[in-house]
């Protein structure tokens, strides 16, 4: 860990002004750390643009059936259909 990162981690971000251009982060340091450290790692999961619902249904798992029901109820099912 670099000295700058160690020093920045000691600062309480609740007392600093929030950045306006990305609601996920409280400070520019958080945004920079995410961009330069977290995103450079190999992702654990591939980014999905759609879901093959037929394949997912064939898995026949209760948890997946529950997730599908939630997606249908919220309107996400049609948006992500393959």
C-alpha cells in the first residue's frame, strides 16, 4: 500500500464534500481507487447484457425460479430477454 493511500484511508469521508459526478463514491480518492485498483483486477463475473431465460429455467432451481418471478414482477424480465 502506498503512503498516500494509507494516509487517505485515515481520513473520515463523512466530513468531506461529496463528489457530484458519481453518486457511488464519497470522495475523489474513492473514485480513483476504484478505477485504478478494483477495475484493473480480473472480474469474477462476466458482464451480462441479456439472459437466456430458457437456459436459466432448465436449471430447475427454486432460487432461480424465485429470481425469475421477481424479474417478471418488476418488469426486468422483458428488458433482459435474449
